[in-house]
């Protein structure tokens, strides 16, 4: 049986989702082509990450 690129991608996506990382298709992201980070995602992550420290 041949292991295809599509099967590899699917396996990696499943592993990452099992670890809590959501899968989003590239064309579904809201960013400019020259931007590496998605600012809204970074802001949401930082707010969640440091929310406990702010409430201390």
C-alpha cells in the first residue's frame, strides 16, 4: 500500500488536533500575504495565557 501526501497531511492534522491545535485552511485565515503572524490569534492567545496573572 502506498502512503500518499494527502494521507500524511491528514495524519499530521489529526495528531495536532488531538493536542488541541485547530486546523484552518490557509485561504480561510484573515491576514495580509506579507504577515507571518495572525494578530487576532496572537492577541487571543496572550489574553488567555496571561488572564490569570492579571486577575491576581
